[in-house]
């Protein structure tokens, strides 16, 4: 790897890695010496230790420590202790991993790993971190937050995963694995009560095994009021951030002598009122109070400058919890999916696996999202600009949205061993197809600088109105060759072909006469090479080179609607930007890592440094506040360092910690990003064992550095913040011979930090959304 041009930066991370490896080596030596000392075997077994988690990052089951990938895994106990309900809850809990909920929907997500990712909710823009549930790829950021009940394990794979996991994994992948049906009958009921009207109920039943069949049924229902209030008299929704969810999952499993069949169906039926948007930094140029407003839909003039009204409504006191919003409503979503998996061991060392999946997502947001932070009114004016006596609302910046998306995927895998187990292989074929449609009208004010603000609303809606179709096929293979007892080499390759199309829809768009369409296909072959050396049972070091690829992308938001105001264009906007795709993005990543378990498995220390050489990363930006473009950012380089650690201080006390640092530089001065880091530390302590139950305490503390929202606007930065959560649990309370009760009291953000989740510059002013204030609750779990 040639990184001489970044030698000084490399030294900053190589030295800590060298120190870590040295510690690991010395620790292993001490451990080996201790093991050679004659001791009582039963005493050795009673020593505290760290459980070695199994993962499926390489499409086969292996332990976390023997998998040569920078990976953070959360098992069932961690998921419960940290209150992980969906993907959004792992923000900064894994090194160099940021998960945010963008403006406008509680069901959309933006994931960024090692500086690669996007918050874009458009159905046409691909994510750069692949999200998988039981091996099934979720194609869109929209609808990616849904109730994944029965979650058994979550794996965060950092760095390009283009060989085994596929396209759109230039940043990495998040693999969520659900619980399998149990062979024993079981019943579990969970109730949760908390602040802001939080109520949740989860009922789960395992049927047990009958003639090789097992089944599991889980149902969840819940609601919460949200932490902010809308005081506008005519508001349809008073509770901002409110959410109601009904979700269910059915899992069926049949185990034959040499094959298994699994089927699952999940459904989420929910509604929510998105987190409110706070307005800041209204441009002084737009706030002249003498400028009237012209409603382009009705031709009515209003006295007063709405931008001056918005400026007067700026909130600079941190987190705002009371709003007056006239156009902020509820979103209704329905998400469902079928997954059919078949595994067949057709010989002693070879197997075949098929994963067939179909998923659907729909969203209805007809009552709007308010982006202007308030409710604004003006006096209607007649032709002589005199007040008519009527006083009307001015919906400055709002939008509605309806989305529909469906996808089908099929994956075939062949797995096995050759040469008496010296060579392991995974090979397969992947097919994916998708259709989507979005109808997203805006009601917005435009400042012309020529004596008026222009308000666009029906029958002249601005917005995005389009359909997309995407198809992809891939062939892939990975081979793991055991060169010696200590050294193995892993080589992978994947060839992908993508076909994409977009259609701008004229029927709902008053600025387009006929449908406009474009299509294009791309193909790419990527590879990976890993050299993995097992020093001993407690230490592994590896070096890795991996390529990542994301196909070109169409952005439906890149419509130049100001062209409509030019008479020469005959009343049409300019759609050229939507029909010109951004080029594919590529990255080549170099990684050196070490995974160590020492002092009798009481300390785990996994660390890695990485260097990414990126080409044409796809960046979505707001250009002029009204055109949402996907651009290629040219050449860029990222370098970073990260570690995961665990320490079993005693049999009853466990500490975990993680840290990630990243520095990205762009060759094009148009783009920039902050050097950033994140860190987290947690403690799990079994405090007291009573005759009738056990008392334990879990706390976790995350440190979040500054974050730049827009790569073309260095002023759009969120301040650093820290979050403290805690959970106190009384467990193993016997209720009869077979039943147990568990009661937990929890607190989130218990120091009530005020922190920014997301921000945007929409041209005339900036917006911010804040994270939730301190909240508290109680979980009661009954198991039989």
C-alpha cells in the first residue's frame, strides 16, 4: 500500500496500533505462562471471561475473534441493556459509525461508516451502507427504520463489503439477525411504561418442536406522545414526535435430516409525527419588512414579508420544546416482508442455500411537514395594494409526500470445503429488482429580489414527481486457503451489473407537459484480498485490501424550477439534472488489524487502522436551497483508527469501550469534512444475588464529536455532545416452578443534554432538529 503522501497522518494511527499489538502479544505471553502453571481445572473454569460471540459476516458462522473484518457485534444481552429497538439506536456505539434520522420522517435513516454514507431519503439515491435483515438487503433509506422484533444479534461491518454483501456497501454493512423458533414451548410478555406517554407491549410465543416443525409468533403494539408540543389553535397534531406502532412477525422452521426450510413474515403498521424543525440564521438580505408576498396559485398579494416573520421566530435558546406550526401532520406507513430460506447439505462438506425475499413499503404524509418553524399570516391586498380586510395564512415552507416501493431479491449460495478442509469457499448468484414512486409537492415562498416574495402552491406545486426502476445481478465468490496452520489467505471477487431508469411524471407536475425518462446501465468487478495470521489461540493479525462500488444514481430532486419563471421556457421547468446521473463511486480500502483475547479471556482488544482511496463519491447537496443534486466529489482520501475492547474485571463486572477517529481530505475544494471521532464506554455489573432474584446495573456513555451536515457548506456543523444512559434490573424472580419475572428501570439521556441530530441549509435560512430530552421508564418481562 502506497500512502507516502499521508505519512504523518499514518504515523498517528500506526503507533497506537503497534502499541496495541505489542500489548496483545505481551498479554498473550503472560496468558500462556499462566496456563502452563499447574492449577485446579475447576478453579480455572470459574474465572471470569468474555463470551466469544458468533457472527455471520462471511456468510458462514464463525466467532468474532477469528473473522478478519473490522466488526462490532451486539448480542441479545447488549441489545436489551442498551435499549436497541431498531437501527437508529446504534448511533456512535460502533467506531466511526453514525446513524441519524433525517428531517421529515421517523421511519427514514441515514447511515455513515468511515465517512461514506448518505441521509438522502429519495427512492432513486442508493445508500452507501448496506442494511440487511436475515440476509435480505433493504434497498432504501426510506422505511429502513421499522420494528425489528425478535432481534437476536446486530453486526456492524466497517469498510467496503462489496465481495460478499454486494453493491452499495462502500461504507460497510449492518447485518441484523432475528431469533430462531425454539424447540421448547415458551411464552414471553413485555410491558414498557415511560415518560412522554410511552407504552409498549410485546407478546411472543414459541410453539416448540412438533414433527421437526417449530414456529414463533410475536406481536408488538406501542405508542408515545413525543417530547414537543404544537400550540397552534388549528393544528391537527398537538404532540410533536408522537408515534404509534403495531407490528407482528411469524417465523416457521422445518429441520430435516440434511436440509432446513425457514419462512418468516413481518409487518409494521405505524404512524408518526416527525420531530419538529427549528429555524435559525435567516438571511438578512431576505428580511425587508416592506416586501409583499404574491401567491402564484391564486394571484393574491399579501402585505408583509414572510421571511421577516420567520426571522422574528428564530429560536436560539438550544432545544425548542414548544412550537406553533400550521402545517405539520402525521405520516402513515406500512412495511412488510416475506423471507423464504432453504439450506441443503448435499454432501458431507458442501451445502447449498437459497434466500428468496419480497418487501413492500408505503408512506402517506398528506397533512404535511412544516419546515418554516411557525404559522404566518398576512393581510390580503387588492390591485392597488390596499388591504381588503381579509387576513390569510402564508404557508411559507411545507411539503407533502406519498411514497411506494417494492422489491424482490433472490440469492443462491454454494458453501463448502475442498482439499480436506484446507480450502473453504462461498460462491453464488444474486438478483434484485425494484420499483418505486414518489409524489412530493411543496408549498414554498421564493424571494425574487424584485419587490415581491412568490408563494407557490396549488395549482402550481413545486416538488418532485417520479418513478424509478432498478435491476441488479451479480456473481460472487470467496476462497479461504489455509497456507499453514497459522496463515490463511482469503480472496474474493464480485461482478455486478446494474440497470436503472427514472421517469419524471407530468400528470401531477404543473411544470411538465409530458413524461420525461432516462435509463442507463453500469457494470463493475471488485475484489478483496486478506492475509490472516493466527499468532496463537488468543491473537490474530490481518492485512486487507478491498474494493467497494456503487452504481451511478439519478436524483429526482435536481429540477431547476426557477426556469418556469422565464417566459422563454414556455412554462416548463428544467429537468436536465434529473436525467443526468451521477457517475458510479469507487473506493479501495487498505486495512491492518489485530484481534486479541488475553489474561484468560478477561480482556478483548480488537483494533484496526484504515486508509480509503476514494473516486467520485456520490454526494447529495442542496444547491441554492431548492435543487437537490447528486454530485461526484472527485478524488478523496480517508484515514482512521478504531478499536473495540472488553474487560471482565470480575465474574460480575464487565466494561466495554470503543473509539473511532477519521480524517477525510477532498482534492476538490468544493467539498470538505471535519476530522471527527466518537467514543463509547459501558459497564454491566451484577450487583447482588438474592435468594429470590438478582440485581444488576448497566450504564453506557457515548462521546460524539462535531459533525458537518453538508460537505459543501462548512458552516453547517453540529456541536459535540455526550449522552448517558442507565438501566437497573431485578431479574430471575421466580413465579411458580417454570416462570420468571424481570423488572428494569431505565433512563436515556439522563443528564438532559441538548444536542442536534440533523441540519440543512435551504437557501433562505437554516434548520435544525434536536434529539430527545431526558426520558425514563420501566420494563416488566414475564417468561414461561
